[in-house]
C-alpha cells in the first residue's frame, strides 16, 4: 500500500483512501501492459445534431493532483487540485466551443444525500463503467470476449434526468489523477538509472467520456496514461485537454 | 562503480534536502472561510487538560517524549490547502461525499441525533467539526478520518452495553481528530518510505542485495509502534473526556474486556484478529484504562452509564445488528457474542432466538469439521428447542415463528411448520417475504418420507 493516510479506528481497520489504491494498480497495469499511446474509441465520429444547436453538460471533474515522494508514496495537493479543476473547466469549455457545441456546468442537487436519487446513482455508475472501460478496452490481457470488435457501453436510459434538467444532448464525464515528481524522487530516478534500474516518475492518468443523454450510450471514450502533461498552471492545461479530447466527434 | 558513487553523493544530498522540507505545518483557516489565522496555537487549551496529560504520561510513547511536536487542531479550522494536511483533507472530503450516499449508511433521525449528541457533548468546541456516519458493518469498530468524518459501525453499536461505552469509543475517536493522527501517520509513512528507498539504493550500490528485506522489516515495525502510540494517546484523551462529562470511566476498560472475551476467551493470543499487532494489546489497554479510571473517579465517585435512555434508543436496533452478525457465518464467535449479550441483560427470549438462528443456519450450511449429517440433524433439533424456549415468553421476537417454521419444515414436520408460519403472519402480516410464506403454507403437502 503506497498511500494509506487513514487513522486506525478503535479496533482493527484502516479507512482506506477510496481511489488511490486501485488506481495505482491500474496505472501500473496500464503502463506494464500497453504502450503509452493515446487512442480514443467511439461509436460514431460525428455528433447527432437534431437541430442547429447542441448542448453538452460538463459533469463535475473528478481530479486529484499529487506529489510523488522519493519512496513512491503520493501526497495529494489540494491547492493544485482545486486550481487544476478550474483550468480544466475553462479549457474544456473552450474546446467544446471550437466544436460548435454549447456547454453547461453540472451542479449537483443541493444536499442530495438520497442514495436512491438517480443523479447520485448515475455519477457512481459512471465511475464504475469508466474504470471498466479503461481496463477492458485498453489492456489487452483484460479484453472481454463479449466486447470484441465492438464498443457498446451504456449508462442506461435514466440519464434522461440530466437531459431534462439541462435541456441537453450529451454529458461529458472526466476523471484525472496526476502526480508530479519531487526533488527526492528525481534523485532516486537518476540514482537508480545509474544502477541500471528503472524507477517511475510522475504520471498523468485519466479518462473522458461522452454520453448520449437520450439513450445513455457512451458514444466516445478516451484514456490518458502518460508520463507528461502539467495541470499546475493554466497556460499548459490546454495541452492536457487536447490530449484527453483527441478524436472527439465533430 | 566510481561513477555510481559520485552520483550517490548527489542522490543522498537530494534526499536529505527533501527530508528537510517535511517540517510540521500548523497553518489553519477558519472552516467557514470567513477569517484566517496562521501559525497560531490559541486553542490547544480548548480541551484544556490535554497537553498536560500528554506531557505527564511520556512513558506511554514507544518513540520518546513528546515525539510528534504536533499541535492539536484548533476548533472550527481546516488546514490550508497548500499543505500536505490540506491535501489529506481534500482526499477525505471526496471520500466523505461518497459516504453520504453509501448504501450501508443507516439513516435514522433518532439514532443519529443520539450519537451526534454524545459527540457534541464530549468534543465541546469541536462539535461542529465532527460528522457522524452510522454504517451497517457487522464488526466491532469505529473510525475517524483526518477531516472529521467519524464512522460508527453497527457491530460496535450491537456490542455496546450502555451510553458510557459508546462515549468511551467516541471519545477515543475524537482524540484521533484533535491530535491530528491522520497527518502524523501520513508524514511518518512518507518519511519512512523515503528513507527505505534511500537505504535500498545505497545498499544496492554497495552490493548488499538483502537491504530491501531488512528495510521492509524496520519500516513495518516503526509504523506499528507509531500507530500504537497514537492509540494510547487517543485512549487517554477518550477516558478524560468520559470523566469530564460525568460518565463512568470504568466502562472504557470494559469495552476492551469484551473484545478479549469475544476474540480470545482462553487467554491465548488468537491470530484471528488483525488489530493485535497494530494496536497496543487489548489486555494492556484494559489495564491502563482501569488504572486511569481509578485515578480519575474512584470508589464512591463513579459517573453514570445512562442505561435507560441507551436501552430506549439503541435497544430496538440490536435485533437487526445481531441478525447481520449471524449472517457472517462465524458460528463460534457469534455464540460467544450471544453469551456476552446474555450476561449483560438482553431478554432471554431474544437470546434464545439468536442461538436458535445460529444452530438453524449452521445446520443448513453444515460444519465441515464434524460428522456432518448427524450434526446437522442435531443442530435443527437444537434450533427448535431454542425457538420453543423463545416463544414461551411474551417478549419474543416475531421472526422466531418464521425460523421455527423453517426448522420444522426441514425436518418434514409440515403440520408444525404450518402452525408456526401462520403464527408468524399473524404477527407480521406485511413481512417482506409474506407472499412466500403464504405460498409455503398453501403448498406444503404430506410429510416428506
């Protein structure tokens, strides 16, 4: 366990960080089993445009930026993460504008803690489906026989609740985990390289997904897994957004 | 190799320099972002006796006196977002968003406000900083996240015998929060894994391939001792909060006594519990807490346990949580727990129902260790005997009739099974499985030969 800041409870169990553990595994698996190239998957390279205007709801960006310490542990940086969310929002809106698409920012229903709420369930479902796609679509060893040569993932017709609330056609979901090499880690990398061993530096991992709000189908999906990219400054965030949104439908 | 050595100097320097940056930060902003104060430590005295307690009890630390030099978190504060601690809170704030809509969250206004009330009373000025989530998890635990998200597990509520025991554990968790054990653990871990990779690399450069293993052992050992110190500190704060609020301080030790009798009834160290290595031993904690209870209150000065209001609010939940525990299929542990509940005043009819359920389910699933067919038959008979005992009392749980019916049915005693099912439906006409029970009543034929 690389990152486990949880406090012991009175008896026996850690609170585990909810995302980092599986993600570390995933990142390692992704890097180990596939090259770091980016390739989007999609059902169609054009967007359905029922009328002249088309609207995409930008769902809350799930983002964490962290520092990669010498020993391989990660420490989340709240300030970087919060700023990066802002940069991502700006750049995503700018990107969508170039596609002639208007965008709306999704705002969660206030204090919605009803576990049966469709919107709550949809955001959880997307997390699960997004992770599944990034594993089964991108890592050859985990390809699913039933999904061979076809890309047919769906969140189901309940996505209509989002379509109705925003009068929108599509929803864009994004997930980013981005780590940055500290001075200590850089020293380890150099030293290990001299000894002939490879040690990983910071990585940018994430995915984006476009969901058709009439059918629930995921019409476009792309994954990022690379050792470059920088979301700490607004100036360089557009490069990450361009890489993330590659082959986005017209 | 010479080249490597030259660079090792550079690498070591870089590591040491990066080590220098990990000084403890104490920068806070007001939790509601209206005002900010930095590097001020005005409220260590908020729960005023805590610093003194810690200095007085340096023997409780395995790694030396005042080992952390961490200030307590001031009330109504959160760490600045540029700090490591701010990052830790950010991550846990996101985790908390998920907890709010978790499927196993128990949403009950009465139980919630009861537990919130205990938290508020104990934590005083920190009341607004701690949020309680009641989770249906059949294990004896409660947890505190660095950002003030406290989880109370149903398995603990089931085992608590009075309000003072609830307060003992809640006070312990509050101690983790106030003393910032989350950031302590994280920074300790980062520092030690940094040191670990450094030793490994230097070892590798010098041709010592086993260095990694040794480092691993040292690393694990020091993390555990660090954790044990945190637990002792939290125990100490917890029992002082009990005393300060008029609770009977003896109850803190009883919580540990119960863990011991449930997990290790013969006094032999059992390997079935994972907390033994990372926490001070239950026996040590029980002993220390008993001693503290005597110092803080003592004969004739014991506080209260608030049994009546505890029974009124928590009592009705115990059946559901006990049934969760039975579903785990850990028959021996569950039977011991039932014994403990029996000694602590749970109605006999309930105890008989729980025991019967364990026998009934064990009979269904079998016990691989023993002569199966014979044992299963015995278990069904044992279950029926317990259920009969349970329904001889008007305090019995309605589900007893359903379980009795199922047990008779498995023996082919259909007439008796029907009578029990009918009695069940009379008591719970709207049971979730009412339709299935009706169907069984209608279709049950002659005894299976």
